[in-house]
């Protein structure tokens, strides 16, 4: 009888351990306290879980869905799912921080940096960049991009350490439609910026320029009257940077001044010729703001004649900005198109300069202007 009791006891003990093994396992602190939905539970106040570390996931010959390893070649966690290894699980996400699509950890992005260059529908972009500011928590690699309307802004590299960095994203591609496009960074959560894409325009320099107002001009067989408050200056025919204009009077703007033009009907692709630019006066140039019935219209300034290669075009919200980038002659001149996807019936051209000396002469060119 005693022998049978001993056998029964042994069987019950084995059954207990087998049942426990195939139900739930708790390792570490409080081994008897385990969640009802846990198959395996770890608990410790000073120890952690170390996953298998492999030189490269290609070393695993027969991975199965759900397998997780630490990839030493990329210094990150990866999971096998849907028949392939995942990209690196960004450590930034684990900390609730915005990602960088690399090994660095990022605290914040700011997309309000300098917008350089212009884009025209149907034309391959060149020299177009968008500045962003990145607050980095820890150094490492990054790969940032934003795509919209056939154009991608991108940038990548390595941040050596924590800090604040300015990054210029370079654009590539060809815009598919005119208008305003919103570009959202492929980071989490990231930030966004908008850029204007203008309609195509003719870059033939007009033989007739206008500097004395009011004036009525025929555009596509429709008479358009242009008015400008203020006085004009008398000038002789101007020839600078290979461009000769015909106006004998034109507005002249000094430090802190601007000139406003009103059109009796809305237009697109009004062009302007400015002279008297002194390239050593702190990137002197102009800022143009356009309106349709007093509502701001996004524009960009596209230099195409004269000393166009000496000028950089940027944007500040809906405003178009053109600045001389070289120490050019004080008689430098440039023709630029006031490009937009929407028409405007008023433009304001303001002088950019920190110097109180000198002035700019303005003339309008309308042979390429279009009615909406």
C-alpha cells in the first residue's frame, strides 16, 4: 500500500510540473504572480531581456514569422514578418521621440527654414532647397524626405552628437500641376512646409517697358489699366546686363520703400526689370507681395534675363523674394517673372537692403502677361 501511495504521489508531482510548464512561466521577481494572458513573463527591477544578437539577419537560414533579433550590422531590432525582415525598429519611437529613419534620436523638427529656388509645372527642378531645423537627442544616421506633386525633397547623413542642426533638403523631380503643394516629412511626427509651383511662362524680354502710370495696355485684345500711387523719376533709356528698356520715367524706391501697382483686371506672369542693384549691399533685391481683391496670392520670382545668374530666389510664405548673391556692379539689372498659379490684380514691390544709400528703378514688362 505504501509503495502504491509513493507511485501515486510521484505521478501527481510530475503531472503538476508538466501542467505548469505547458501553461504559464514567470521568471524573475514575484514568480507566483503572473498575468492571466501571459505565456512567459519577466519581472525585474535591475535586469533586462537580451534578444539573440546576429551579425546580420542573412545569417538566419529559416526565419519564421514573429522572430525577433538584434541586428549588429545596423545596431537595431528587426522582426521577420510577411516573408521578410522588417526595417530597423527606430529606437526613437520606443522613447516616444520623433524618428529620423536612421539610428539617431530626434526631439523636434521645424520646417520654417529658408525656401530657395523656384518650381514651374512641367519643368525638372534644379537648385531648389528647403531648410529645416532639427533638434537631435543623440547622434547617428538620418534619412529625411517629403514628396508631393511629382517632387521629392530629401536629405541624409550623420549627426555626430546631440544638438541643433540646420539641414537643407534638395528637391528632385518634375511638378505635375501648378498651385501650392504641401510637403510632409516622412518622420514621426515631423513637420510640413508649402511651396508654390507656377504655371509656365514666356521668357522673351519685351521690347516695351512701362514706368509712367497710369497707363492702359492691350493684353489678349483686352485693355488693362495700371495705376500706381506716388511719383516717378525721369530716366534715360536703361541698358544693363544686356537688357535695354524703353521707359523714360519709372518708380524709384529707396531704403525701406515700396511701389504698389493696381490692375483693372487680374493677370498672371507680369514681369519686372529692376536696375541700380548693388550686390555688396547685404544681398540687396526685392520682395513682391501679390493680391487678388486684397487677398494674398502665393508668388515666386523667377529671374530669366539680364544678370539672372547673380540672383537667388526664395520664398517667405506667400511672398516672393529675389536677392543679389554676388558683389556685382552697382548698375546690375535683372528681369524676373512674377509667377503664380492664381491671377492677381495688385502687386507690391519692396526694396530689400540694410543700407540707406542707393535706390532701385522699376519697370514693368507686359508682353508676356496673361489673362486668367
